[in-house]
C-alpha cells in the first residue's frame, strides 16, 4: 500500500496585544485603525507577524509593545493571555495569534505604526458593548483579556500595575472600580486592603490635598498573591437573580 507523502500545512504566527490603562477614571484599551486589507478601516488590536523565523514569541510581544507605546519590560506588566487559531479567523489563510495582556499606568497618546492609519485609546466598555466594532476575532480576545484582568485583581496584586510608583488608597480603589465597573464602599475597601499583609506598603510620605488632611502614599509591596482575596461584588442583575431564587 502506497502512503502519500505528508507535508505540514502552511501556518503563519502573529502576536496581538490587549493593552489596558486608566484614563480619566475609565479603563481604556489601545486600538488601531487598520490601514490595509483585510478589514481596512476597521479597529483592531495592535500586533503583527513575527519579524523572522528565529524571533521568539515573547520578544515579538515586547517589540510590538515598544513600537506601540514606547514602553519596555521594566515599566509594564506583560503576560501571555491565550492562543487563538480558529481556521477561519483570518481571510489571508491559517493564522494563529498568541495574544498578550499588557497593563501600565498613565500611558501617553498613541502614535499609529507603519501599517495602521490611526491609533487611539478607546473605553473598554465601548468595545464590550459592541459600540466599537473590531476586526478578526479581536472582540473575543479583548473579552478574555479584560476578564483575566478582572479576575486577577481579586487574587493578585495586579491592580498596582495600573498605578504609578506611588499612589493613595483612593487611587487604588479607583483602579478596582474602573476595572470591575462598579462602585465600592470606601471604608470597606480600606479595611480589606489593609488586611492583606504585604499588598501595599507605606511610602513614608504624603501627598498634599486641596483642603483636608494630606493623603498617605503607598507603593506596591512584596506580596503578589492576595490572602485573603478581594472578591469583586456580584453585578446588580446577578444579585437580583439570587434574591429571586431564595424567594
């Protein structure tokens, strides 16, 4: 019986970046306007193909991050999110994307890269609601990235990645409220944060406030896992459903 020779199918590899920051109290995501087909004129995540066959995936992610934000590894939280490889996700052929989640505070206005017509910070809620329509399967990648960030805020010190080197507890609370999309009780939040040893540590200085007492400044502590965790409140709809089930 003659066996036909096998050759591997052609597969292209890209990296895509879900870059999150806070701007004017809102969680925002960096999007670019595609300057070429496919999906010319549509919004998409920043990213691109490997530069060459020998480029490591993490190196490609750092390169794309530097090109889009001018940030280096020491100034940003960067982690691999997931791999997306559905057969029909890219009309150019079989393209697999290794997506990464990047978080940094106070990122500047973006400048479009060579293959993008424009770049801008877009409120995450506008993307999740469908108001900002994305190319490829980038909506799913954004959803996964934001959910990763929301979950990690409960169990890790990721929230400090949204802050500068020094911050107040009020500013830390604003991070949780922006990422989780819900208001938190200030006293309860303060108590829970202080209960997690090593989460944040006093910086030994204060920031002068306009009226009232100066606010104490903190910096990220050595503890990366939050014990006990800061569990996010259930959304109002979920709370209402729970009440109905109890009745």
